[in-house]
C-alpha cells in the first residue's frame, strides 16, 4: 500500500511537471530563436543601408572591409550582392566576386524588395545555421542585397542548458515529493498494517498486539480505537461462551445423573403398569444427556480457532473402522474400509476422527442386519491436470435412504427424519458439517447406488507428511504450486 500511494503521488507530480516544464521549454526555445532572428534581421538591414550609401557615393571598394568588420563583430558570414544578384564581396570566400546568385531563393526574394529568413543544416558540417537576406534600398529600387549567415550552435547550447536546468528542477521536485509522499504514506499505512495484524490475531482467537490509537490520521485513530473496543468486547463474549461451555458440561452432569438414580430407585416400588412409563422417562433422560453433550461439543467447536494440519485419511479410517467393528457386530453389520494409496488431507486436529465417528454412528442406526457400511477413499483431479485437488471420504450404508428434501434438511440442528424410530439428538450431522468447514472442506448427502445414503466429505489435499512437520498451512500448499497427494473416501451416513 505504501508503494501504491507513493507511486500515485509521484505519477501525479510527474504529470504536473511535464505539463508545466515541457510547454515552457518549447516556448523558451521558440522565443529565443525568434529573438535571435529578429536581431539578426535588424543588423542585416542596418548593414544593407550602409552598403547602399557606400554604393551611391562610389565607394564600392569599401564593401569588403565593411562586411568583414560586421562579420567579426556579430560572428556571422556576410555576403553582399549588387542589384543584379552578382556577388560584390563574401567574407567566407565561398562565392567568387561577380558570380550571379539571382537564381537562389533568398537572393531572388530580396531583389523583389522582401526580406528572407530561414534555417537549414549545412551539407558539409550538418550544423544548423540561420540565414537572413535583406534588400538594401531607400526607395522601390533595390541597390544591393545583404546575406548574413549565423551558426545556431550557441543558441542550441543555450536552449539545451535550459532543458537541463528544467530537468534538474523536475528531478529535485520529484525527490522532495518522494520523501514527503513516503512519510505521508507511511503515516497512513502503519496504522492500517497494525489493524491488519490485529485482525489476523483476532481471527486466530486472541489479540496480543492491539493497534495503537495515537498514530496516523484522525480517521484511522478513531478506527483503531473502535476496532480495539469491538475486539475486546468480542473476546470477552467468546471467553464467556467458552467458560459457559466448560462449566455447563460439569454442572449439568451432576443433576442429570442424580435424576437418573432417583428414577431408577423408584423401579422396585412401582406397579407393573407404570414400568413402561419409567423406561420411557429413563430413555428421554438419556437422550437429554446426549443432547446436552452434543450442544456443548458444538459450542466448543464454534469457539475454537485451530489451524488445520496434514492427516493421513487411510490411517484414520482403518483406526475408526477397527473401533466400531464391535458395535457393528452386535447389529450384524459389516464395516468395509477401502483405500491403498497414502492419502493426506488438511483437517483440524481430531476433526476427521469425530466426522467418521458421527457418520458411522448414524449409519449403524439405520442399517438393517446382514448389510454393510463402506468407507472408501478416492481422489479427484483438477480440471485439465492429473494432479488431484480434493480428497473425498464416502461413508455408504444400505439403509432406507432419504429423499432430496430430507437430505437438504438433515444438516439443520435437532432435525430428525419423520419416520425415525431411534433416539438420535439431531446434532451429529451439524457437527460433521461444522468440523468439515473448520477444516476448509464441505460435506454433502447423496443417494447411494442401489439404495441407502452416501455421505461425502470433501477436504483439501495435503502434499505429504513433510508439510505437517514443517507446520505448513493449506494456503502454503496451494501457493507452492506443487503436486500433492489427494484421497477420496466414500462413506454413507444416515441422519437419525
């Protein structure tokens, strides 16, 4: 931002300098040439009058000395021609006396009693010269013609020196503007950079370096003060929520456990007809306990700001499948885990384990006996590239499945399928979605081929374990532009 502000100041000042100095330089060069031409023409006309006077008095022999003296005084070459255009004298000795020059344009113009002024480059040297040719005569009759030739080198050098002065002044102004602009830009960008760092720290969960409210423009000072107040209040709210989540988990367990014990103590004293009501009350109490635990888990998850790390999907799938195998055997359901290649994805610590646990729990609730639940890994490649970009975890069951509307509503908190005959809390899939998004991925429910449900968890791929050891982030992996290992796991999950 400092560089952009400085460049904008310099660009504007450069435009202003060019708009002022370039026209001034051009105007100065033209005015100097005009002034020089006018002075040369006036001098030539004076010389022509003197030459005419000499010729009228028969003193033509004095013309060479007169021309040489004028040439030495003005630094010019002088040529004097008669009324027929023949050369009378030439200080440069380029045209012999008696040569007829009446056919040359400037001599011809002067013989018609009109002055001629022009500039050209000399063929021999290539240097610019100013040629002034004027008629000499006090009446309509032209007695003689005077041509003076001036070198434009001194005038050109003077104009070039002026351009150099203008360039030096412009560079000095640009340098001063650069220093002033850099100081102003830094005074603006320092508070903005401090706000940026504080915002990044706030996103991580806690501000350790709050922005100073006594530097920079007044608007940024007020913004920094307002941001600090907002961030402080937000931190207090987050701390209060975290404290509530941690304290409520302990405070609610005791009364729920006590209530369960009291209900169970009533069992020997109840009539057989009330036993069914007691069992239902104990079931609802158990469901309430699970719901409280699920809400607290969601609250802790939403308040956390953990960075994703590289995780081996196949290792986690194999571990969770082995743990859930005993529960699946009780319901006569098989858990099949597939996937051979090393699959690494970005996920917050412990998120992938919780995702698989929730999906397997839901799938087991709806899986009929003698069916199977499949956990599969697969990879998807970027368009036009062989390099995989995303890892998908599929959990596929063979249960009754869901309609499209139910699949969309399944991620709402506390939602349960209308025909659900189990005691789920409706918080499993919302927790799965929260964990997936916290890891930079997403989860969807799709219809499985042949019936059942296919829960697809898509996560960003990680390159290798080396990135995990170096503490890299998903953004680092993407910016590196190097190929990474991707995996896809298929798992069908059903919502209670």
